[in-house]
C-alpha cells in the first residue's frame, strides 16, 4: 500500500515516519483492498498540551475514510486514528454486498 506522509509546521524525524508507516501497513490485515493512504501530521500553536493533530485518509475502491485525532503525542494520535480506521474497515468488509439485479425486486 502506498503511504504519503506530510508534516505541517515542523520537520518529522525518521522514527516517527517509520512508526506511521508500520502502523498504517497493519490496516491491510483488516481490509486487503486498500489502495493508498495520506497521513497529515500537524502541530497547532496553542497553550494546551494536546496540540498534535493527525489526519489519515484511506482510499479503498469506490470509497474513502477520513479520521482526525488530537492527542499529546503523535504516536498516541496515530494509534487512536488507526484503531478507528480498523473498526471502519472491518465494518465495510462485513457489510453484505447487494447484487444489482436484486435491488429492484
């Protein structure tokens, strides 16, 4: 799966990029038709400790999912966002496919 990672308002180090890549690659266990994903890592200039924002957009055939999480660390935000995406992908995979010819009966 192709993973595009962008860091906004800061320069991300290699460890963070590797962590994001490994965590996103695990999504293939839950839905094997993932085309690509975009990860945006942002730092918000606020006085609160929860100023790390992670947005993950996952593209699958005929659909896409977007999850946005705000936490104290990027690792925590990526874990939380991936957990949400895992639930969405499992739900999508288990959803029964309706045959087009049966729709109008």
